[in-house]
C-alpha cells in the first residue's frame, strides 16, 4: 500500500511583543530557512501547498500575523507596518535565524521590503508577491480592498453562505485554495453561525482610517535593498501595476520582476505551479550567486 509522504506542517506557538503568536513549520530544522508572510486577511497556511513542495530542501516557517488565524488579537489595534516588522524582528531573533529567505505577499510584502532593507545581514534573498510602493494607498486595487473590508459581513448563517462570499471576492482561486480559506479564516460558533478568525473590527479600523503618521513610503526601502529580490506580479492584478514593477527594477538593479499571466493579486493561489517555478528558479540563482 502506498504511503503518503507529504510533509505535514507542525503548529508552534511563541510570544512576540506580548501577543501569543501561532506559526507553522515544515521541513527539518537544519535546512536553510524560508520565512513566509501572508497578506491582510490571510493566514499562515495559505502557503501550505508551496511549503510542502519545498520542505525536502528547506525549513519553511509561516506565522499568523497578529489578529489573524490562531494568533492573539491586539487589544490596542496596532495593525500597522511597524508592528508587523517588530513582530518579525522578534520572531527571527527568538528562532535564531541568522540568515534566511523572506517571502511576503501583499501586506507581508510591505513587511518584507522594510525588514530586508533594515536587516541586510539577515536576508539572503527576498521575494515579494504583488505589492509595491503606493499599492495600498491609491489605485483600483487599493479601492477594491477598502470596499471589501468595509463590506465584510460580521458572520454568516451557514458554511455555504460563507463559501459563496469567499468565492465572490476571490473568483480565480482554485477549489483547494477556497477549501483552505474556509478552514483557516472561519469557525462555527455555538449557534451554528460562521465567524471570522481574524480581528475584523481592528483590522478594518487600521485599513479604512489610517493614521497618516503610520503610512510607509516604500520607495526608500526599495532603493536600499541589498539582497537579490524577485517581485512577482499577477498578470491580471489591479494592485501592483506593471509600471510600478518596472520602476522598481530600474531604481534598484538587485530587483528582478516577473509577471504570471492569468493570475490576480493572490498569485500563489491563482497560479501555484508557475509561482513555484519562478520561486525555485530564483532561489537557485540567488544561491549560485553567493
């Protein structure tokens, strides 16, 4: 009888800046580490299919950001870039990650730019999925996300209505990716209603009414990156424009860009095989250049 050898992500917890934080680990501790950071309304195991494919060569670590998944919600509502960067700083220190690859999608990509620029001695290579300077502040994608956040229902009367909601705002993702979202972003309560596993009110407040003093201009961080960096854009993305991706590559010769046709903002969900191909090819080239 055949044996399933698919690597299973192991659930871990530690305290970061006073908040109990959940993360998932794939692969053996002695392998080269990759840290994966999810987006605004996502979760650690969104990267599970990718991590499982990498776990025979790498140690993959993916935290649930504060206020998401199985991590604590922040009672102060500190859902801002500086807080996410501070959490990543403590996460990498606590786990003793002296040198690692950093992958960030959307909100996690913002954290990646800032952390990698501030800690060039720690980040051997960076991959940013579908975000660049200005993406979160203006443009069609930024406005779409604001509408979605503002219009997110507090809960759903049934699993079917919750699934229909996710399918409505993420029409391109696979059935497997949709199943994952159902498992990791929602949970039934005692009355049978399905409620979010993220701090909807706190995250919405930070996203819809941001403090101008907390807004981050990513251009200086993009310019100061010192590690090989791959920016992956979805060909149908409304969030990262092709013009912005090209401008980043002109500004910093360490940045390469790739566009994956048919994918939207959630590139790793919309086109998992092409994303894996470009990711592993970039890692191989970055390792060869050391």
